């Protein structure tokens, strides 16, 4: 009788495991649906005709489109800031951030490194056998405790004017 109960529990467990969806969809950042992508639809600004067409800037490949929205400039203007001044200062930030060089293929490089890391940390035998998700356990050592880091920065004298309270 105990063997039948054990066998029934094992078959039920295997059946429920087979019904799982695999990788949680929250970690899948690709659009796999056949419908429209709501993030691809961007409202454009109204078209404007200049007073003199000879004053139009020369088109540049990959340059901005005058009808495309500029949310950063819109936010600066809404808060009463000077858009030209903000745009001048942005170049310094980009220059400082890229002072040691920029890898043009950084996304593919990171994707390959991430795949190699997850391949080396792909779980134990039963996790691989049953397709259990080990994503969070693989990256646990690289995670950052934001409140411990906040306290470390405060002890070091770094001003942290606002931070969400624990639990949010």
C-alpha cells in the first residue's frame, strides 16, 4: 500500500512539473506576442514649417528628427530650466563617461558573457533535469543590499538626501 501511495505522489508531482511554464515571463524582455508593441508607438510632435526653408539644418544620418519628442528637453522646459544650457552640459557628461573608450558591441558582449556565466552556474543535476529556474541563485553573490550600501555611504560622509524606507 505504501508503494502505491509513493508511486501516486511521484506521478502527481511529475504531472504538475510538466504543466509548468518554464522560465518566468517577467525575465523575458523580448516581445513574443503577435499584437502591437505598446512601447514602439511614440507620439510625435506637430510638424512645423519654418519661415525660411533655406535655414533648415542639413540632414544627418541617424540624427534627430524635428518631429520626434525629446522627453528630457520637455521635462527641463516644464521645470523652468534652460534647454540649451542643459544640452551644452550633457556633452561633458557623455565625454567623461566615455573617456576610457566605448565598446560599440557592448550589448552582444554582455549577452555572451551572461550566457557563459549562466552556463557555468546552471544548477545541480535535478535542477537541470527538471528545468528549475536558477537565475536568481546564480546571481545572488553579485546582488547589492541597497540599505547596507546606503548606511556605508552615510558612514563615509556621503550626503544621501533621500532614500525610500525599508520595505518599499
